[in-house]
């Protein structure tokens, strides 16, 4: 499974891509530091799933997800955010999120959600 990692904090993004890169059967297809870049990379790299933060300076995760789904409606997007409250989760899911996790979740749980999101319906 190829994953595009999107987060505007470079240190967190590097740590996350490093951790995901050690998981068997998972490949980090690429990374992006903002919503605009996420849309471009999703189109160019053709990942199996996008793992994206909500809060980014140029284009929010919600808006980026909508743009990604406009071009690739089948591409699952899993939200990984520090803003883990029910209202934010509801908004993300209504916008098309295939999964929603709070930052700080364990790697094993994160991988499970990525696999669930990437499985064909």
C-alpha cells in the first residue's frame, strides 16, 4: 500500500514517514507540507491512500480532501489531527474522510486504519 503523508510540521512529517517506512507492506509514496502540494502529489504520485492533517497554512485538510476527491473520488483520505473532537470528526467525515485519528495514536492503530481505508468497498 502506497501512502502520501501530508503535514505542515516538517519534523512530525519526517518522523511519521520514517515510522511508516518500517512497516511491512507499506510504502511512503511521497509527502507534502500543505494542502495545495497534497492535491498536486495525489494526482502525480497516485498513492493508494492519503494521510493528512487538517490544519495547514495554505489550504485546509478539509478543502484539500475535497479537491483530491474532485479529481480522484476513489482515493481514500485518512485524517490525522491534533483537533480530535467529535465536531471536527463529523465535519471531516461529511467531507469524505475514510478515517479519522488523533495525533499521538499508536503506529499499530494507524496502520490498521490505513489498511481499512484502502480496502476496496
